C-alpha cells in the first residue's frame, strides 16, 4: 500500500532515472488502485517528459479518474501530439 506508493512515486519523480524505470513505476501505480496512487498518476500527467505524461494520461483514461480533468485540460495544448491525443482521450 502506502509504502509501495511512496517508493514508486520517488522513482517516478526522478527525471535522471532511465525512462523504463519511470514508466514501470507509473504502470505499477495503476495496479495499486488507491487514492494515493491515483494522486501520483494525476501529478505525472504534467511531467516534463512527454513519454511519462502520455502514459499517465492513458492510465487516467483507463481508471476514468474524473479528478484528473484539470491536469488533462492543461495537456491539450502540449507540444507533443501524442500527449494531446492521450489527454483528449482521457477527457472522454
């Protein structure tokens, strides 16, 4: 639960970590399905790395997390077309 979410959030938040580690942490948070894990995924929607942001948008879409709408709307003007598409899909 909480300890796992904290460790995954720490790994996800470090932009110096390899992208594979960060994406694995994000997808692991998807499987935990707690409010704390969802909050970390919501924050990742605004990550500087478009690969992380896109994955977070996709996870948000799968979870149908209505609390992420504000972050998703911000990504509708992303410079990355992939992020924009994933954010639009998550908005419904």
